C-alpha cells in the first residue's frame, strides 16, 4: 500500500471524520496514481483493482475522468491478455 494510503488509514477515525472529503480526495488520487504505476510495471491485476477502487469516489473525479479510467482499464485488460498469450 502506498505511503499516502498508509498515513490516511492510520489516522484516528475521529480525525478522518472531521475532514472526510479531504481524505477521500487524497485516497482516490493515491489509488489512481498507484494504478497507473502498477500498469506501467505490468502488474495488471493490481492496476485494475486500484483504478476500480479509485472510481468508487464518484465525487472526486469528473464524468470524463471516470470514463477515461474505464477506458484505461479496458486497455490494461487487453495488455494483460496479450501478455498471457505470449507466455
């Protein structure tokens, strides 16, 4: 888990509740960035999981950004299938 996610998850529940929108934004962005990094490293399942988890934060990303993430997930799935065929 990325450092940002570890820090956010380690915060006391009361502190997170006081500024939940801020921590949701940090978590969503961290998941999005980690998903991209995992895709780059050919860790396709982790990338898909992270991007799907990031998309659950509907109030953080615009409709266009979520549509782009869905398209990226499709590309990642095709890359994964292509790599599996080669092996």
